C-alpha cells in the first residue's frame, strides 16, 4: 500500500494494547505501536498506545497526553483532525464498529480539507453507533462491508490525489 496507516483503539490506560500483535498476525504490512517523534513511512501501520493521543504532523508522529475527547485517550477525532490539517486531501478516514460517536468530528475535518470518508456498513458492525453517527453528521464517500474495505482502501490510496502522500 502506498500510504501510511494510523489506527486508534479505545484501550484503558492501565492495559497494554494487543492490537499491534493481532494486526501483525493478519497483515502483510508491518504493524508498530507509535512512538513519540517517530518519522512515519509508507507501507506501515502505526497504532496509538494506550492513554496517548496519536497526532500526525507533516513528517512525524506525536504522542500527547492531552485532555480526553469523547471520554477517550487516544481519540479518533484527535488523530483524524491532525492528519487532515497536516495532509489535507491525501487523507482517507475510516470509521469501523464502535460505541458512542468518536470519529465523527474528526471525519468531518477530513472532508473539510478535501479527504475521503469511508464508513463500515452499520448493518454489519458489532457496535453500530460510531458508523451511524458518522453517516448522520458527515458527507461520507463510501459505506462498505469489511470484506470490501481492504481493496477499496488500496485503490483509494493509489488514486491520483493521494499519490505522494501519506
């Protein structure tokens, strides 16, 4: 994939995230827990560590223990907002199954800066609140099931407006 991938999973601060291990067992891309001031590379997946917002800047990642957003740290909104401001139309935001509405505001920022919004079909989500909230509040570009999502994201990341971006 000619892009960097950033992931947030709401994990309690007192727990170690198993997401990097789980994704590494299924992904052909290397999966890493994000580190402060880490330069990021295409073809890698970076996972937010528990209790830190993962922020994307122009050429590196920042970890910030700022206030919780929607009762969460890390927050999807913080990740999406920072990526949108730093990389504008080259950003693709994805909302998957989850409770409450984290991600909707950040997805709005991605759309505001010309990026693409992808949402899991709420009818197949284990927890449909996050996908439904995104659909209610954002002009979403694609609503798809998980089996279609990988090929769609690969195609979108190769599209002209996303080339040379992260």
